[in-house]
């Protein structure tokens, strides 16, 4: 055991370096004697209890940082690490809202860092205790070799971050200002395979996938804001349920963001209930083409032109889109927003 005390709408983003973007505005546990997460935890900060089965993480503090060393100590050539096998469930919980950063850091047989992707093939859920418990809390996962959410993976969470870029905690864990920084030239990715599910259904939830290459082929449903960010380094500020995204180092990947799955959410209840989906990629050296297809749907609430009274809602799917742009590697992105229709192409040019 480990214990330590202590109305959706559609937008595009045009940037100085052609940051191209699109914005539209619980399971069975691990068997006895087995481990759910295939790794050994070390609590870096905060107060948490993790049993030997690793099928639960109970937080007694509002924030925690946990380092995980995978049990699989193979070399880089051994390929992807099955960190959460199919059929296993891990539950993060607390008595109040919380944020927990899980840093999954693969080592080889000599105890040296090794670049290997880690895979989730089971279920991750987070909840705040009550009668009954409710989905809540923010669960963040970082692994430098990349993260793969397999076809059978399910995330039922309050909010979620999946990233291949290290998260800066030099000034503590700031849940509203997340600073991502990967090594220069990184080609690591975050990938959701077809069949993967992310459900963040609490009001004001968020989901962020951040890596030099982001591939969304699964189904993501968020009652709040969603961001797919293709970059080596980025800052995300969460402000009243919306993302303010600044790219500080672009990506060398040819696409940055590839979307072929489904991303959606419930109807916005009004201005106090923002619903947005952001897709952002900045080319570091060469032109970049985001590949956007699948279903990115908006739900619009129509009102009577005569009385202003709400009418029935309608769901507006986007058509397949492609975004391109070029940049100077020394330039700093500058954000500028303009509203477009759902059928427009999101195309960036140097400004």
C-alpha cells in the first residue's frame, strides 16, 4: 500500500505562425491478488492512499502528484506497455473536488528512462463521495513516450488530461493554468483508437489531449470544453469553463491533429454554460495540414424570431475539413478569432 499525508459554436483560430484551429462552440475491478494499474506508485505531493491492488486512488487533499513506474521494464524495442489491461478498473475518489497528476515514467531493466508508449485498455473513473457518489475531480495522465487509449478503454471522469508533454509543477499544481513542455523534436503522440470512450458529463467539465501529434478516432463527450492541441509546448488557461490556449513551441508532425472520431456534448443552457471544442496545431518548421473528419457536432438552441421563446434544438454536424498553415520557427503565435459556418474550411495563413 502507498500512503502519504501531507450553445456549441464553430470557430477558427488564425495565428501569427498560422496556428490553425477549429473550435465548436463506472466497471468491474481488478481480480484479488492482481493489480489494476500495472505499475508501482510513488506519491510526490498531496495526501493519497493507494492499495497494493492499485485499483483505487483515494485522495485526502485537493491536489496530488503521483509518479508511476510501469512493471514492464523492457527496452524501447519492446513496444507499447499495457498499463491498464482490458477488464481492469481504477477509481479516483475524494470527499471534495480534486486534481491529480499521474506521471507514468517507463524504465528499462537497468533503471534508465526508456521511450515507450503506455496503453489504457480498461476503465478509469473519478468521483466525489456522496449518496450516491457523483462523477467529479480532474485526472491528468502524462507519459513522455505517448499515450494510447485502446478500443476497449473507457474514461468516466469529471475532467481529463492526456499528454505526452511534461506538465510544469515548479510552482505547484495549478488546476487552472496548465503548462505543457515536451522535448524539442518530440514525435510522441496521444491517440484514441476507434472504440475508445471519454465521458466527462459533469457541468463545467473539460478534456484536453496535448502532444506533438494528437489522433482522435474514438468518442469524446464533454459537458464543457474540449481541446486537441498538436504542439511540443503549450499553455492552457481554464477561465470560466473556456480554454485560453497559447502555443509556445510548434510541432514537426505533418498533421499535428487528426480527427476521425466523434466529439460532442450537450446543449448549452446559455452564456453561463459555455460549450466549446478547440482543435489547435502550430507547424514548427514546415507547412502543416490538420486532418479533420468524423463527427464534430454542434447543438443549437433556436428561438422564435417573434417572441424570442426557445424552440426545439437542432444538431448540426460539421463536414470533413482540412486546415493548413506555414510558420516561422521563431515567431510567437498570436490568437485571433472569427466565427465561421459549420461547412467552412478552417484554413490558416501567415498574418
